[in-house]
C-alpha cells in the first residue's frame, strides 16, 4: 500500500496501519496472509519441513556426513550464519575425502522456490525435472525448509 493510502486509512480511524514498502510480490514471496483472488490456491509454505541437515562453509564433510546418514535425505545444505543458503553437498561429495571443507566441494546456488508457490505449480516443476524435493527460502535466500514431492499429492 502506498504511503498516501496508509495515511488516509489513519485519518479514517484505523489504528494499526502499515506501509509495506517492498511491495506485493515480496509480501507474497514471504508466504504472508493474503485476501482476494487466488487465495484459495494451496501454497507450499506450510509444507516446508525443517529436518534437512545444514552445515557451515568451514565444516569438514566427514562430520556433516555423520549427521546426514540418519536423516531422510542424502544431502546437506551449506548455509551462512544468518541462514542464507549458499550451496548443497550431494552424497558423492559427502562420501569423498572426510577432511575436505564443505566450501570446497559444495554445489553453489541450488535452485530454490518461495513459500507462495502454489502446490500445483511446484508439483508440475518437480515432475517435469524428475525431482523429489524443493528448497524453500525467504526472498533474502534464508532457508525455510524443504518440500518433498509426496507432500504435494
């Protein structure tokens, strides 16, 4: 909403008025509540699971592999201290030299989706590429979680 519209709402007596400067696309990408058209479309945000193994750039892959083995996935995500997704460690990298640092063997910049992606759109995307999971992040690239194909119906 524009600052002018926010001001007008305040003059009409509304007490809690916010001017969300980044805009509608950013609002939607954060999976925040919406009204109006297309709100009945199920979104993937609530389906994101937080059980994916994460590590830092300077962690030896041998230590990461120990955490990955009991997890439901065979990969780990390399994240910054603020939760930004930097890369992915595939199983082949995790089974490599245990003293290698995650930074040296990660695949940088894995593909991500936003929480406002519809279930239908993500299902089509995963099916088209024969993928089983999708990473969900905020607009800043911070990890929200992972959505599994079977959760999409």
